[in-house]
């Protein structure tokens, strides 16, 4: 074995067999063996469950950090770590430097069965806390899902479901030979752009040029198995469908694809039902995976099906439009339109992972691309002045889709959205409201023109100019900032004014759009570039004056 692999670190959920496997590997390599949980038990003289009960999890994690720090000083040692240890960033950093991290995976059902068998074998010993709840399988699913992005940081993942201890040990030794020339550290980790971390779930967002090739690998690292159903539209599927099918097949996923017509009309109950018919016909099961391959329309529709079919299936977002990459694929809002209103039927249902490959934007029509830049610029305007500077300094590279700066811009923009939605998963706490910057006027304009004239981002660009002008009128924002934003929008090919739309139609639509009846519109305004404020106290005459300014004579 190469000298560079100093130690082997074995992580994974409870019941994946870390300890036994690590021991077996150590035996075969003639290396030392450490189990950090055992070390803690030795040191404190108490079983882990008792430490949790008497001293609390914080104390346990502290002991665990100490033990891991010590273990990381070893050489030629196989180190089995506790199932939650890798979640701690300090631990991860140490472990990543100390050796090759291998994650043992297993389906929740397998884990449940193993833990249950283990408990039955040794009656009288303390039942694992995981089993001492009403619905242990559900608890395993939840806890495992919340740790999955951290397990995804491992260098190598082994699915242990059908394997015995010695077969898993063999796989680990094979992996360490394969990765002998592997240079640290840490390609798979570098790809994670950000995490969405809500109270109930967390999942990684990957942004990388050409990353589509590694979709299968990323899905396996996220603990997904089964048959993958690709849902796409007639524009996107001919471009990327067979490529994605091939990638998934190569990674061992069986697959099926359903292709729907492009366009917002498809985001409907009718098509949701058509897709469900297809899933029923193909006997899709609860562990199979929906893959949304396309723009925001496909993402919202496929996500709605994933949320509801069999009461919820795993799903993966592969956004191919700029709007979908930086906005629609992040945050778990899924749904379809009702003839009486857009997005009236829907749910919050987070995907298991999002993988955005900016290379797919090379085929996106120019106007759609510009529309996406409006949301990117919006993210900078509300929260990140430095990012606005980056956009200003790289307009020509970005509009030409130069890979490096394009990827950077998308990654940053996605991270801003992920950060906001993480703080307010279900839009209950008002923190998501800031994402509506530019959207009040935009929705008015879109509705007043029956959603036919403007692409969403075009309306948002005009709405942002309106919101900035309004902020200026109210004495919040200097005129220079208003002009700076306007110039940037124009450089990305976006409109900043409109003509031929009746102003009263716009204000009427704006009134209808506000989420709570009887309340004032909550305006998202700017205090500065990158500094957002919310105000429910904006005089109607100022709004009208701004609309008049936006309307070309
Ligand atoms: N869930 C959310 O939080 C959220 C946020 C924003 C928008 N949305 C929704 O997203 C939708 C708008 O997203 P969109 O602009 O991506 O619309 P879209 O999915 O309709 O895509 C726009 C067009 O580009 C095509 N396309 C997509 N990727 C392509 C590619 N790589 N190459 C060539 N053509 C490609 C599509 O076929 C379509 O014709 C709306 O339904 C909106 O309600 C949802
Ligand atoms: Zn928007």
C-alpha cells in the first residue's frame, strides 16, 4: 500500500458494521485497530447510552473529539468512528488529513433489521436509543438523511446491504489500492458548493462544470439506490437525456424516462397525473428515485410528483436552466399551477441532492439565460456587495459562459439562496421574504400581461429597478446605487423599463398578489447594495410615481 494512505477511517450509520469490518481490515493488513466509541467507554467506564443519558450529548461529543484527535496521530491504523462523529467540522478536518475515509452505507431497512437482530441476540443489554422510539425505521430514515451530506464527504462509499463482513473488508482493501495514487484532499468535498440545512433535513448542492458525468457517483454517495426515473421536457431530453441515462446505467442504476412538453402549461395537475400513471405502470417503489432533468418547470412538476407519489419518494434535482440552478432547485418548493393562479397547488419537499452543471447552459436560449441573470444579480443586491462587484467585473466572461467565472457566479448565487431558505424552510418566519426583492412589481407586470410578454427574470429586472427607485424616494438608498444596479442589469441584457402596460392593471394585480388579505404589501427595499430592508409602510402615491417612471413615454 502507498505511504500516502496513512490510516483508514471507517464511518457510516449505526448498523453498517463499522467496528467488525474495521477489525477485519486491520487483521488482513496487519495494521492497528481503534474504535473511538470503545475508547470512550474504556476512558469513562460507562456505556455510550449511559453517557448520553447522564451527561448529555454535548459531553459525549466533547469526549469524542478528544478521542478522535488522539486517534488521528496514529499511523497504519484502521479507525472506526461513531456514526455522528463526521458531522463535526473539526473532526472531519482532522480525519481528512489523517487518512482515507471510507463510508459504509446500508438501506434504512437493512440497518433496522441488523440492529433488531443484534438486540435480539443479546437480551438484557441496553437497547440502542435508536430502537427505543415509536417508529424506529422512520427515526433511522430521518437521522440518516440528516447526516447524509456529511457521509457524502467520504473518499469512498461501500454499499453493504448484500455483503458479509469479510466481503466488505475486501472491498475496503480494494478501494485503498485503487486510490493509492490519490492525491489529497478532497475532490468530492470540493464539489459541494453548499448545504441546505433545515430543521428536518439537510442535503448538498453540487455546482461544477462537467459535473453531470459524476451524477451516478454523487447519488450513490447520497445513499440512493433503486430505479431512477428521469423526468424531462422535449427541449432538454434530446440534448442531455441519453447522456444522463448512460451515466446512471454506468453507475448501476436501472432507469426509465418520461418526457413532457416544454412550457409552463405542462406544470399542471393533468401532467402530474400522467406522470403518476407512468410510475404506476412501471411499478415504481418507495425507494426508487425521481430525477428532475430540466428547468424550473420540470423541477417544480417532478418535485410535486416526488412529494406525493407513495407519500414521498427520494428525488434529485438536475437543473439545466440558470433560473433553476440558482433559484428554483433550491429550497424545496414544489408544485403545479391551477387555472386560477400560478403555483396554487404544492408542498415543501426537499430533494436528496441538487447537481448543477453550468456546461448545460451552453444550449440554453439567450433570452432564458438573461432572465436567469436577473435572479443572480438579485441575490447579490440583497445580501452580498462583494458578489455584485464580482459580477460587475466579469460581465463579458459571464455572458460568454466562460467556465470558471460562470461556475463561481452560480455557486455563490446558489449558496446565498441556500443560506436564506435554511433559516426559514417553510416560509413561516418571514426570512424568505427578502428573496422577493423586485418581485412585487414583477408579479404585477407578469399578471397584467397574462404571463405572455415577459420572461420571469425580465419582469424581475424591471421590478428591481422599481424597488430601488422606491427605496431612493423613501430616503433609504442613494441615487448612485440605483444607477449602479440599473447599469449591471442592462449589461446582462435585461430590460429596466416597460411600455404599453396599463398602470392600474399592474397595481390591481399587485394587490391580488400579496399573500395575506387585508394586510399591506411587504416591500423588500434596499438600504445599500447588499443590504436589504422590509417595509409594510410604503405610501401608494410613491408606488404609483415609481411605476410612472418605469413606464416609457
Ligand atoms: N420552486 C421554486 O422555488 C421556484 C423558484 C423560481 C422559479 N420557479 C419556477 O420555475 C419555472 C421557471 O423556470 P425556468 O425559467 O427554468 O423555466 P423552464 O423550465 O420552462 O425552462 C425555460 C425554457 O428553457 C428550456 N431549457 C431548459 N434548460 C435548457 C438547456 N440546458 N438547453 C436548452 N433549453 C433548455 C426549457 O425547455 C424551456 O423551454 C416556473 O414554473 C417558476 O414558477 C420555481
Ligand atoms: Zn423569481
